[in-house]
């Protein structure tokens, strides 16, 4: 099955290297890193769930 999406969401990684919107799935974290759709830069994240989690973390840190 071929990938038909032209643009993929960019996901945030937590401090353990796991995707924030799916932290228990090690395979998802690996796929995100290999496919280049994971970042540590909070300003570059485009995944809606990851953005919400990044914002919640920022609010609780202040």
C-alpha cells in the first residue's frame, strides 16, 4: 500500500524519545524518527494532539 499523503504532520518527542501523542507505542516513535516526522523543536510541531500536549506542559512549567 502506497502513501498518498503529500504532507505529514510533524510530531513532538518527549524526554524519553517517544511521540507525545502516542507515548506507549515504541514502533510509532521509531517510524516517526525514521520517516523524519519527529522533532524536539516545539515551534515546528504540526500534529494537533502533540501541540495540545506541548502547550499543557508549557503552562504547567510556569
